[in-house]
C-alpha cells in the first residue's frame, strides 16, 4: 500500500512511501496532523485477550461483527485469538471479507439480492472450505431465496426470531416455526439453527423474555426434527448484553447446540456508550485529536474536527486532556458541526491539541480509511507502531 493524499491521517512527508517505510521512520503522534483518529495498541491487546478469555471460560463461540471496524487486519487478530468466524451485515461487507480470505462468515441478515445469492452460491461451489450462514424471518423471504439461489452446495440459513418493538425477525415462535419449515422444504437451503438480536429491545426484562423465547424456539426446532445439521447454533449477543445472552440461552447447550455470540465493539470499546454498558473491564482503544483554532469567547474554543471526523450519534466527544499539558477538568463539548467542535469551559489556548474520548466505534472508524495505531495514547510521546486500513 502506497501512502498518499487519499489517506487524511497521513502527513505529506510520507506520501509515496509504503506503510512499512513510513513506520520504519519511527513517527510519533506529533508527526501527524489534526483532526485525527488513533487506535491504542495496548488497549487493543487488552480487549482482545479479555474477550477471548471470557468466551473460553463461558464455553461459547464468537463471530465478532466485522462492520464495527471493516478492518481485515483486525479481523485476522480476532480470528487468531480464537473467533469462530466473522459476522457481517451486508453483501458488500461479505465481499470485502472474501477478498481477504475470511473462510467462515455469518451474515446476520437476510440475503435477498438475486445477484448476491448467485455470487454466494458460486463462492461456496468454488471454495469447499468456505462456510456461509444467513437469516430468514418470513416464508416470503425463503421463497425469494429459493428462487434465486443457484449453488450446488446448500445455503445455510438460521430462522430469525424477533420481538415486539425490536428490529427484524419473525414475531412469535409459531411464526418462526413456519419459516423454519419453509427452509427445510427448500431444496437448496439448509436450516442450521436460530438467530436474533436483543440489542434493539428497551429493557432487561424484555431482553430476557426474548431470549427465553429463543430457547423455546430451539426446543421446538429440535423436537420437530427440523434442524438439518448435527451441530446447530443459536446466535444472539451484541456488545452490550452478551453476558445476559449466555446466561439465558444456557439451556440450548443440553443437546450439544453451540451458542454463537456476535459482539463486535469490544475490540475498540469506547469512552461513552459501551463504557457504561459492557459487562467486561475493557478499555477504549480509540481517541480523537483536534486542535484549538479559535477562542472567540472567554468560555468557548473551536476545534478543527467535527462530524466528518468523530462519532456523535451515541454521545458527543469527551474532552480529556491537552497534548503536553494537563487533564481537562470541567470542560465539555456542546455541539459538533461538520468540521468544528464546540468546546466549553476549557483551559486551552489557540494551537493546543486536545485529546477526545469518543463514543460508538461503529461510527468512528467509518470516517477514516487509514487509522494510525499508537503504542500508548497515554504516553508523553506516543509512537506510531502500525496503521490499520478500513474498507467501508
């Protein structure tokens, strides 16, 4: 990969270099411009080990959701740490994963695009080692998949159970069973388990009721002889409630069924939403850096980063410290424009660089096609030790 103007995190003196050549110069944070998003190597390592150890102790499988980072280099680290596969949400994301050799893909969605179904069938037939699973939540979905899928190998499908007030998914066990029977009746489709997503539900009680319904669905699939593989799965678990998922789905393991979690945000974590809800002691591996470019009022500073650079959908950035200075106490971000951050009540001067804690990694990395990795964002002089390419 040749670094150039296409990567907004790359300084101009590195243009024309490969990533390896750039890193060989031992660049530091001060060599990079602002605004900037960075990852923290020590936090990535900590989060990777923490989640892998937790899943091993709980005896559950993990197919982390790749949409969080869309970074094949990070997917590879997750797979090397024991992940069963990579979860994705769209056909375009699946194609990125296949381009980088990912062999086990769980599409946590229905696949209805006829061209996409034909492509998936061709991939399965071309590569005997490729494993692919998708979802269906209605009989019509199954009919459309059956009509368009042309592969010789069967297309593995999970029946998706939803809940009132949730996202997609058949509403109710009986409806899901009808979908499951349609999958079994389709010549080239194969029912491999049940799937769903609890994160859209609004209360712990609603999540627990939903997960118990998933257990009931699995039992009915098993007793009705609908499961078409000897090693079925039941999959749920975003990045907020995966401990609850494992606890509530525990009964499905009695017959050898595996629980498959799809948590994706754990690797990056954050200083906002996931910090408040994660059941594990994870550390934020991402930070924003922005420079003070104006002090037009005594209590107001404007930074040179905004919505085009930092996430804002799950909370505004959190001012943490001044680069080379001290911790910012009492400072707050009150708004983001496209290219500006409104920083209030901060002891900063024009030219200062402010480190920002960020909320929601899924909408942070999608703004950067190359992300520098620092050895330690808390060090006096952080060194750039890697760069991560994203493919959104």
